């Protein structure tokens, strides 16, 4: 129901007053409540175990095998904790509610809600992935207060537009800086965020993506002036990790549908699974899924061993104190874009192969594989398309060559001695 009844944008109420709300099907809210209650939003921040990253990777993968529309607000809300830790003015009120295992869709100031979600509004039509081309302007508000900056500009993509706050980029005298924009102001009035339209997306329909105008929206800077993109890197590192965790769940869902079909469908005198060619196809699909899952779990283990979440929660983005921790952090830094590139590139072709196992039925929207296929390209686009990710690998190795040593050790551990040099 959440994906068949698309969100609806209501720009004005019946009296002609600005409303700027997106109305979702109740099933979407039920899904969000279930995801938050299961700890997907807060697990790595509230579970003080080294294995927490590994545990959440498994949970997030399982969840994405069921429904993908909630993944965007969940992963952004989880990663947002790293950003909130950088700003003492937000930490007290926002962090406890951000980590609450609940979901409250009501539109109200943050202080009046027991649980919060966070979105992002970064991309602009003239820049796309080139965030340095941001044209949105940030200006100081003479009144000062809790939200001392005003933003004016247009955002081509605003993910999860009914979130309680958004991270955004805007240009000020020092350069492009990162800002946090609340949905509602402390006095209960709506911030000056104007939604222009919702995107007619290829993939899931349960979540919404919007075009957004800042018309003097109240905000506050996060991090140093002119260092907005660098400030966001910590958050992007976590959202990319979530993508790596999510893709094996989607692959397994597609594989399950294909496997169920071939074990029950009679064709050419036998069950499909008893034909040699079909058995080869399913075996190849199973190997690809296992490889993606293993890559995600290895990455999750590096996150946990490197204390990545603990460091970000404390507001640190510096290397660990011990050699083993630094090695794990370096491996996590370089393996994250590599893993994202590989699993995201594989997913569309993988789901298409599973769809082919079902034949024409797989191409019909009545069957889950059709929606999985439409969703499959998104992860390769979001948080860095292929060229951006490849360049990020190079940057990671240039900044910390120790990551290359970690990769080499990982390959040798897998048993391929040919790659020693």
C-alpha cells in the first residue's frame, strides 16, 4: 500500500495559506515506526559494543530486503548523529530524540517531540554532484538567536521532505559551509521552506523527494566556515556504509523470489531447478549474493574494530590512538567506496537476472521483482555515482596509504597469492 499510494504534496491549505506538507499513506508511517522501533536509526550509537556496526549491517540488510522507501530517512537520521555531535547547541535537544526508538510524524518543534528524523537538501540543478557549485546564499540574521543565519536558494533534491530538520550547503563569505535547517521553529511557526513539487521517481514511491526553495529559512552553521563539504564527509561515510549493507538484502530478496519460482515451476518436462542451465544460473546468483554479503560484513567489522561510530559520536574525526585501530579506520575509509561501487554496479544486472528466471511474470508490477528492479539503480546514484566513488578511492589512498596495506592483507587472506604486489 505504501508504494501503490504515492505521497501527495499540499502546498496550501483551503484558506490559501502556505502548508508545504507531504501527505503519506498510513502504511508508510507504519513502516517507519517499525524500522525505528527495531533500532535501525540508533543501533550503532546506543549499543556500546564493538559488534554494533556488524549487527546493524545485518539488520539494515534484512530490512532493505523487505522495503526500500524507508531506507533513505533511516540512514540519514542515523548518520546525522555524527553531525549533531559537532554542534554543542544542537546536541542537548536533538541527539536524545534522534536516537529514540520511536517515530513521530507530527509537525511540531523538536523540543515538543519525543523522536526526530533528519533529511538532506544538498544538490542544486547547476551543480549536481559538484557541491562546490552551490549557489544558495547564507546571510547573518541581525536578530541572532538560536538560528542566526538565513538561507536563500533552490535545492533540486530534498530527501525525506517531512523530516524535522535538514542538512544543507550554502555559500557565505568564507566559502561553501554546512548548515542545519529546522522544519519548525522554536515558537511553533513553520520555517521558510517552500516545496515546489515532488519528483516522479523511477524507484520506490513510498518515500518522497522534493524540489525546495529556501526563502530566508532560519538555520545555523555546522562546523567551520567554508568547510561545508569536508564537514559532511563524516556523514557521507556512514550513508555509503549503509548502502553497502542494504544491497545484499535487496539481492537476497530477488534471489529468494527466483529460487522459489524455479523450485515450483514445471517446464520442459521437469522442475526448472532440475535443468542444468537453470541450476547454473541460480548457483551464480547465490555466489554473487554471498560475495556482496561478505564484503558488507568485512566492512562492518572494520567499522567496529576502528571505533568509527564511537569517534564520531564524540565529535572526533581524527585517527585512533593505537596502530590496530588506525589500521581498521584506514581500511574502512578506502573499502567503503570500493564496496559501494562494486555492489551497486552489480545490483541492476543481478535483479534483472532474477527477473528473467520468472520470465514475463517477473516483469509485471504484481510481483515484487518489478519494484526491486526499478529501485536497483538508485544506490549507485545516491551518495556518489561511479566516477565520484572511484575518485574517492584515490583520495582515500593518497591521504592514508595505510589503507592500501589493509586491502592487500584482505586479498591475501582470501587466498589469492597472485596479488602480493
